[in-house]
C-alpha cells in the first residue's frame, strides 16, 4: 500500500509526502515515491497523518464488569480515538493478580485484532494493600508494570517491600497516588501525601515509578524536583485534568477530581518543561446508573486527542509535534513497542486527523459502552478521520 500526498507529522518531522507499507510495517517515507498497486491518494483532503496513539492507562472492565465495557467495545473505542495500543488496569473481577488472567486477557485482545493490549498485574493481591507474595514468583522481565490503580497502598513497609521486589524483577510501579486516610476529607492532601511518600521510597530503594493521572501543582512540582535529583520517575497527566476546572464541569466526579486553574497552569508548565512524559486517558466507562450512584470516572479514548489538541495546540501552549511525543512517541517507547514514529521499519500505525474543522462532542457517537463524559456538547477540533493499525485502514467519516 502507498499513502500518497498527505501531511505527515511526528515528534521530529513535519512535511507533505508519501508512506509505503509492506508486511504491516513502514517500508519507506519520502516524497514522490513510486506508485503501488494499492494507492490511497490524499491530495485535496485536509487531513494530517500522525503516529497512532498509545494509552498507558485504560479500564476495559474485562473480566467481571463487561456491562460497562468489554475487550471488543474497548478496542473499538480506542481505534475510534486514534489509539492502536493500550495498557489495561487490573481492577477487574476477579482482580488481575495472577499471570493466568494476564495471558487470558492479552490472548483475547490478540484474537480481536483491533489494537495491541498489555494487561498490568496488581501490585498487591486482590488490591488488598497488604499481600504482595505473588510478585515474588515472577521471573525477571515477565511483566512491565504492576499497579493497584484505583487504590493507593497506605502501608509504608508494604510499599517499600514492593519497590525492592520490582527492582529485582525489572518492573515499573504505576502509582495511583491516593492516601485513603484523607480521601473523605481532602483529596488534594490524599494525592500529595502519597506522591511525596512514594518519591521518598523510590529514591531510597533506587527503584522505578510512574505516577498515574497527576493532577495537583504540589505533586507535579515534587516530581520535577525528584527528577532533577536523578530519581527514576515518570508521570502522566489526563486530557480532562488539562481541559477544565472543577467549577467548569460542575465538579463531575472523577478520581482524582477536577482541580483548579492553578493546577492546570502547573501541569501545562510541566509539559512545556519536559517533566510530563505522557498524556493518558484513564478511560473509565460506566453505565448511567452507576454514575448516578457516584461511580468516579469518564470515558476518554474517543475524545482525548481533540481535548488535547484544542486546549494545548490551538492555544499555543505546545506544538503538534510535542503533542505527538506525549500521546504516541514516549508512551510507545515506555511500552517497548515498535511504533510512535513515522520512519522505515516501524509498525504502520497511524491516526489521520482533521485539524481545522470544529465538531461537537456527542456521546451517542461513541463506540465505548460508556457514554459518561462532562464534555457532551463542547466544541473541539481534531476529529479522527481514519485510524491505521498494522497497515489496515479504518474510516470514521
């Protein structure tokens, strides 16, 4: 296949040209490449080709909560949002606390064949916050991430022990920084106190940690300070924590909560300074009934690029190339995937987007089972027109 006469942008290049694809890989990138038997000519179409996105943080609710989402609908939602790789959280039912569940989920995702998926393992057994014996049975390099996402580990001794095991096994800890002792009183304190604690333990143990959905000025400043000292820490922020304050969405319930303008400003400043490694959605689909009962979270995969492009690029906080780095290049590298850049030898995974025409977010158009979003009716830019996974084009127009 040859994709011809299309605007191409990745983290290091921006030009109009051609991409040839063979055996699911990019064979050549250039200008005026020789015609192929199957040529798709984008001349006259106002679209831009980007590397397809990789999401470090999603909930597909499978097994156990498939009335909210399942692997098929989650894969379709990811693809519809320009994503071809996702990292699944373990707070399912049963909790993903053993490798049999990891292998089952990943095998079923491969069978569906719409996106690549990595299933994380829980840091403590059944998210108990106390039992970590299952980590000792892992072989080095068997799994890239462990996390108790949805809960923080309050016990300092348990967390320190987990750091030591993960260092030995070459595993990155993904921290949901929330000290539950403060959750009912002060969610800012809940995030900040556990962020500070985890940074101290990471430095003490010479481990590796990745902070999920950082949302406060205090937490991101602490991470920046730790990085300057050589602590092995990475972090992600979400599109929704960048896009709106709590007041702007009537304090729609997500966890961590929508914050204040000073927090948004600090997160954007950290993005500009290179402190933030990735933008991840924390895609959390729920039924309308569960949201009415207070379930925290929102669907994110299908509007993530639009929220970020509208907020960050159109407002000139960052370039489109920087956004590609945050949504594709770096998270793909963190998951050790052969994608995230437009160059020969990389997997032929692309998001082809219309950057100039505004559209209204309509949850009825979501492919996710979850329609829960505070952004219905918002005008945004950056509609995904096509997604290409392993050289196969999926059209959304």
